[in-house]
C-alpha cells in the first residue's frame, strides 16, 4: 500500500511514518512542501493520503479539503484543534477520517483502516446514487420519446413503448439511446 503523508513539520510526520512502519507499511512518501502538492500526489499515486495539520487556520483547511476532493482516494486528516464547522467541512470535502488531538503512532494503523473502509463505503454510495440518477434521467428521456411518438403517430402509450423497444432491438442499441435519439431529432427539427 502506497501512503502519502502531507505535513509541514518533519518531526510530526516522523510520528506518523514510524506508526506506519511499525504496522508493516513501508511504501511511504513524505510531502513537507505543499507547493504543487496535488500534482506531486498524482505522480506518486498513493492508495491513501494522510494530512497532518497542527493548528490549522481556515485557509489551510480549505486547501486541504480541496486537495481531498481532487485526489479521489481515502484521506485521513489529523488536527490538534477543531470545531463543528471544521468537522462538517471535512465531511463535505470527502475526508474519510478526521482525527482531533489523536496523533499517536499506535493509532495510525486503525485510523488508516477506518479511512479506507469509509472511503470505500462512500464510493459505493456515490456510485449507487450516480446509477440511480442516470436511470431516472433515462426513464425521463424514454417518457419524452413515448410522448413524442404518441403525439406524432396518434398511438397509445403501450404501442409507443413497443415501437421504441422494436427500434432498440432492431438497431442493437439500448432503449434509452433510441429514446435520446428521438428526443434530440425532435429538438433539431423544431429548431429548423
């Protein structure tokens, strides 16, 4: 497992690195300089990102949250102090584990495992949500295409649906694709 540690303090980062090595994790890279850190992380391609901020000010937190959104990997963030707004912002940014005043080397491995599990669960939920949204949008397009066929051909809904299905089967395309083509063609013809 490749792990990136982002911490401007080498001494603090050493605590995390030692905890990781004690847990048998050796592919660890430390990023002390935050300049262009997103590009550096992309080049390193870590499996997990650990961010350590002692007493973060608002700009540091915002930058870290933006980084969390950009890397699309499990992110565990360690801070010495926090408030409810900081915690809420971390959750909204997709931080998988947000640990306040908990930087002890023996806690690193459990926090890392929690971050990975939460990231996977969040990713599954996001994929399910995207799938449901796509299915809903496709259903809406199919309904629009049926309505267009009903109006233009003077047919009922079951007949319009049967015509869509037949066109999809005959062309070897999905029903949603055929419906989208009909709706798009109607828009184009209406614009002419």
